C-alpha cells in the first residue's frame, strides 16, 4: 500500500518589506538563498515526485532554488500554502492584537482547506509519493498539530526555523505519523 511522504520546508530567511499589520512579504536574503541551496542539496537525494509551494515571494524564491536542483520534478504553486494565522490560542491573544480580524478569519479557513488538500493519502496509486511543500512556519506548525491530532491551538508550540525540514508520512488509510520536526542539520554540516 502506497504512502505519501511530505517534506514540509519553511522558506529561507528573508527581508520583510511589508508595513506592520499586513501579511509579511519580501525577498530572500543572501543567507536565505544559501539555506535554500543547502536544503535542495539534502532533498535531491530523495525520490521526490512533486514540489508544492506558497505563492509568496520568499517561498517562490526558495522553491526556485530547491527545484533547480531537480529539474525533472513538477512544481505547483498554491495560495493555500501562504502565510496565515490558523487560530489564536487564548494565551497568545495579546501577541496578535495588531493583526486585522478579517486576515485572522481567512487564515483559519485557509489552514483547514490546506489540511483537506495536502494531508490526504495518495489514493489508488500503488507507488509511494515523496512531495515537498514549501510554506511558512505558522502553517507548517498547524499541519503538524493536525497530523498529531493535537488541538488546533498547538501550532505556535512548534519551532520551525528557516529552511528546516519536517516530515510526515500518510498511509493509504490516512494514518499520519510525524517522523521528524524542524531538522536543520543540513544547514550546519
């Protein structure tokens, strides 16, 4: 029975060019480009079958660097993988006080839809799928919390560093297992 292996990668370090209270946006720094290159060098050793990425500039640039090392692998962008605030835990309400309410509401819907789309088994295919998802720390934390059947409010409890890799396995029967979280060993080798 085929399995789906998801390699969740946070984008590289970037320079935020957005005004306070708006969705962060900006391009990778030189360090972020190097992080992306090293992440690609690690992932190219795996039998990757697909790369998905957020449409944000920093995630798109990270994807371009990683995917250039595996040009035969298809690449797809998705707005579902953009930065969002999935849900605000009660103990962190003050931290998110300056975030517009409509952006928070959209974030919850987006995060739930991302789970519906990406945390699924491969279907009737008998071939294992190894897929990279290049996204943002908040959403990656939310996906990990969902895979662990943890409360949705647990997402900020995960440390997700720039260009870290977290891995999930999804069986044909939708049993999810978190294999590792926030691995950055490839950045310091």
